[in-house]
C-alpha cells in the first residue's frame, strides 16, 4: 500500500498522462486527415444571428477555418512526428503511473525512474507541440481579424483578440510542461526513490 501523498501524486500523474495522450492522439488524427477538414463546419449560423453582422461573421469564420487548415498542412509531417512522440511519451507516463499503483510484481523504484524520464521527454515534446500550436492559433486568429477588417467590421466586437489567443496558448503549454517537469523531479527525487525501495523490500518480505 502506498502512503497517501504518494498515492495521490501517482493518481494525479496517471490523469495527466491520460489527458495529454488522449489530446495528442486526437490532434494526430486531425493532422493525418487534414485534407478532409470541412471549413464549412466552422460557421455557426445560430450564434452569428446574435452578432451585428451575421454575414460578415460567417465569412470570417470560414476564413479562420481555412487558415487553420493551411497552417496544419504547412507543417503536417513535422506535426505528425511531434504528436506521435507526445502521445507515446504521455502514454508511457500513464502506464508507468498505473503500474506504480498496481505493480503486479514490478520493482517500483526502477519504474519510478522510468516514469521520471518519460515525463521529462513528454515535457520536451509538449513544448514542441505548443510551439506548433501557437503558430496554428495565431494564423487562424489573424485570418479572422483580417476578414472582419476587410468587411469593415471592428474585430474587437468579435471578442478575444489575437493577443488573448496567443497568451492562452502559451499559458496552457507552460502549465502542462511545468506539470511534467514537476512529475519528473518528484519521482526521481531521493526521498521518493527510498520510499519505493522500502516498499519493494517489504513486499518481498511479505511474499
């Protein structure tokens, strides 16, 4: 049985790995089949009716979707490689945390070191993913604002600006990367390693 703080940390790590891996797989599917992306689905006629100029908003949404698709197409294979690496390393974090919780005979101390390394690699690949994501987000937001300006509509009426989307993308990336770094340092720490070694010894003695 793991001590409560260690158990909670393991469960939180398991959730982090699962969420990031699932998101990376979804983005990977999108990147692989980006030519099938239907830009018309980006338009929201119901919501546009609430705007001062529904037609202009619909045109801007389609322009945004086209820019989104083009940005992904422009980096398609590098993005596929990054997302493959991210989904794999995040999945490794998930599986390692799962086995730490339910080891089934595996030496926990060694597994914790493996989890630490996987989390560090996940931090690097999520940083690369975040850089690509930022380019995509900025291209889409810029196209939306440009379309509204061309139709003589004030982009500020559309809500969040390019700077807001840029900031949100950066903050999200930094937060997730920081969590992976914390996980890596935590499971690599001497105190946690000693705790797992003690648990492993007690498990052997009980057997």
